[in-house]
């Protein structure tokens, strides 16, 4: 799976042309540290610095376009964030001799996708390594100068995960016309507090006893592994309440001529997540009472399943 984190850029970066002019031109050069003047004199000039810059990625030379499920076309750019940083001082030397640059340098190369939506630019960075992200944001986004908070379309309410379970169980998997939850194959949630985590992973996750027990008690769900079907699109991915995604290579995008992970990320971020958010917010049938009734029904299934397994007569419970 390709894992991504997601950001909105600041309002002054309103187009991909702005990205090209203001962000892709960023290049940082840091000098080597922890060496003496004598050691520095023996180092070739090209080995004295660490470079951070944007590079071309694969066969994406410039601005490209992709059609969304609603037939709208979005513009996007794919680039590679390239960052060189020094290893710790203890890993720079061998027998008191400075190692060649390739042996004392950490190289980060991270695929990055910029796209336009509603007069703003968003970016999906294909890594969840916090160390790599910190380096990229510091060196190639000017210490996060160009990164803004996400807007409401991408603020995922924890109830949305419950809502998807509800649609799967109570509405024959149908979210909206021609749009359905084909499968739920995993979830991650908390019990009591952030330190108590429960995970369920199965092709039949909604029918698992652990899932039903979790849902029936309103424990917060943090992420969901879903297969969504919309017309000829099949999107298999994990998404969480921070709008981070892990995208399966088994996704299907009709008439796609790009890398499937790039195309899938674009469809998920530019269309699917905002669409899900809209459907959730405007669903007049879903409310606290509906959620409670749903949870109670699931809870009764849990009790009955356990009672049947142990041969317990519920009428004679002590």
C-alpha cells in the first residue's frame, strides 16, 4: 500500500503555476558540520554540502489532467522531494577518518502530488515517516510557511466511520445512487483513552464479534479500511481521522493512463473524501437517535451470539 499525508497550501498558492514559481524553485544547501578546518580542506567541494530540492518524477514532466467521477477535470503536478541530511556525528567517521558523502548522508526521495480544487492547491505526500515529513516541510515548504489548515471538506468527523458501518449494514451497502461500500475489511479504534487501541482486520470485518461489540458501545473509530465502488471506479484504501490514507494498488480507475497510486490518490482526495463528507453532513436520516438505535441492534446481536455459543438462556440470566 502507498501511504500518504495530506495538506492544503496557503491561499497565496492558488494555482499550480504558483507552485511552480514559489515552491518548486526552493533549493536549500546546508554545509557540513562537526569537522575541523584540516578535515574540511581535504573534502572535495561537492562533498561539503547537503542539498534539498524538488526533482522530476518518472514520466510526469509538467502539469497533467485527470477526469473525476463527476466528469470534472482536475490539474495536477507530480514531483519528487529530494532531501540530503547528515547522519549523526558518530556515524560520520571511521577510524577518525571522514566517510565519503554517500556513507554519511541520509537521502530522502518522496513522491509528492499537487492538485487544484476549488481555487486552492492541495498536496499529497507519499510517506508517513514523521522524520521525512519534518525534513520536507522544513526545507522544501519553508518551515511550513506554505502549509495551511485543512478546510471542512477534509475534517473527518469520527461519526462518519459509524455512518459507513450503518450504510453497509442497514442500507444494503448503498451510500448514494451508484455509490456503495463494497467491503469493510478493517478498523482501528480506541477504548477508554488514546493508549488503549483495538484493531480488527478481516474480509468480513462488519460481522466479527469484536467489531459489533466495539460499534455497540460507541467507542471512537480512528480509521477504516474500505472498498468503495462508484460506477466503474473501485477504490480500496484505509483512511483515518487525520485525512491520511494508505492506498491499495488494486484500485481501479477507468481510462487511466497514469501510475495507479497517483491516480487513485487524486480521485480519493480530490473527489471521494469531499463527496463522502458532503453526503454524511447532508444525510437527514442520520442523527444521534439513528446511531443509538443502530448501536442497540448491533449490541443485541453481540449478546445473542455469545449466549448461543455458550448455550445460555437469556431469560434465566442471574
